């Protein structure tokens, strides 16, 4: 009598895994995990494997059994759509990439926490959607940098966060977006974007500081963005959780930015559920102080300066303070 086969456990590797022949697509999976750190089966299917879901599951299971990749359990967030399982690069997979000279971020020294997993998953999901969206468009992805690739070279080799000093900032502030990318279109040039994924963990005070920081970074007189990235202008894409019970996180952040630096073309924002592959390049993005929605590629930065409230000089600020104090003194005497 033949006994029924036992179902493989999700987080237990097979004691005697079947031999596999490592293919170029397997190497592509390892490279994708080395660069992006955390990816789901669906993201790997859309980004690399390009086959049926059942074949993706079988192949990832084989790579997992041979310790080329690892599985992490995620506390699913219904509003964000994060899957219960994601994949990271395993020690054996990192060794194979190192032999080929392809090692990138490598493996985690310690298991990442749920907040990091969720946030990085959402950043990577934006990247996967962007790659799919531009396949049928005239645009091409020229560059993509994750958070760790935006750090400056550090003395210990681990990288250091850039600190921005500017007359309009009360003190030097750390500058580390979630990602940076460029879109290229022949005849138009390059469009540069920073990406900020909001998981409802940052206060409105934090967004006020970010508004001031990005405005200072975009100041053409200081040229901070030009000095580091070789471009003149950029935009900041903000993705927020979906609206829930008529409460809009997106509206709150845009209102905070408007109160801080006024109406500006520097920021674009949209809820996560609206940023889909087929709509990402469409007119779904909103600006502070404007009701009209614009497309991602309808970018005024491509042809000149982004509309930002002029950055006052320190001397002008001091003079304005003296004028207000004098006017108040005159009014009190009257």
C-alpha cells in the first residue's frame, strides 16, 4: 500500500532536496534579491521569472530547499496588501553571486523586523510596477537607487547619511529618501524623481521637516542636487496608504506641505491603491495646493525650474524680523 505524500512545510527545508540545474533565470532571481533585498513570489514572477504562478512556486521552493534563498514570515497588513511570505537572499545564493562577481547588498546579518519588511516590500512594489508600466511606453528607466545606495561613502565602509546644511534650515538635516530614479525620453531628456513611501508612521511634523529639506535641496542657488546628481531639477513622489473611512492620509500630507512651503510643483502624491501598473503614468498624482491631477511624465522640471516658493536668504529673514518688530513698536506707541 502506497502511503500519501506529506505536504512540504512552508518554513522547513526538505531533508533530501532533488538535484537542480542552476539556470540563468535562477541567477537573475538571486541578483534581484541581492539588489532589492526583499521580494515576494508575485514580484519575482513579474520582474524575473515571467511564467505561471505554479511554476514560480515550484522553482522558489527548490531554491529554498537548497538554501539559495530564505523565506520570511510577514504580519500581513490588509490595507497595504503585503503578502504573508517574502524571500531574501540565502547564504548559499550570496556565495554563488560572489563567485561570479555579482554580489550586491548580500544577506541580512539579523532577521529584519516587520516594519522594515513592510516598508521595503512597498518600495520594491513601486519599482516592479514602474518597470512594467514603462515597457509599453516611450520612456526608459535610466537609473534606480535604493536607500542604501543613496548613502555617502563612510569611513567604516557602511555608508553615511548625507546631512544638508542650508540657510533656511534651523540645523543640518539628514537626507535619505527611500529611492531615486530617472526616466529617459528621446528628445525630452531625463526626468529625476525621489520616492517616499509613507506607512502612517511619520508625524505631520516630520513631513513639515521633509518639505523644508527638499525645498532646500531643490534650491538652484545652493545647487545641492546638481552637485551630487548632476541634474538641475527633480520631483518627490509620495505614496500614502489608501483612504479609509473618508480619512485621507494623502490630503493631510499635501496640506501640511502647502502650509509649510506654499503651492509647489516639487511634490506629487497618490494613495497606494491608485498607483497601479496601468495607471502609474496617468493623471493620478496631486500637488500641494492644486486640485487638478497630473501625470507622472507631465513634468515641468523637464523644461526648466520646478515651481517652489523662493528661498529667502538669512539676511532677508533678519531684516524682515526687524521690520515686524519696528511695526509692532510703532503700533503700540500709537
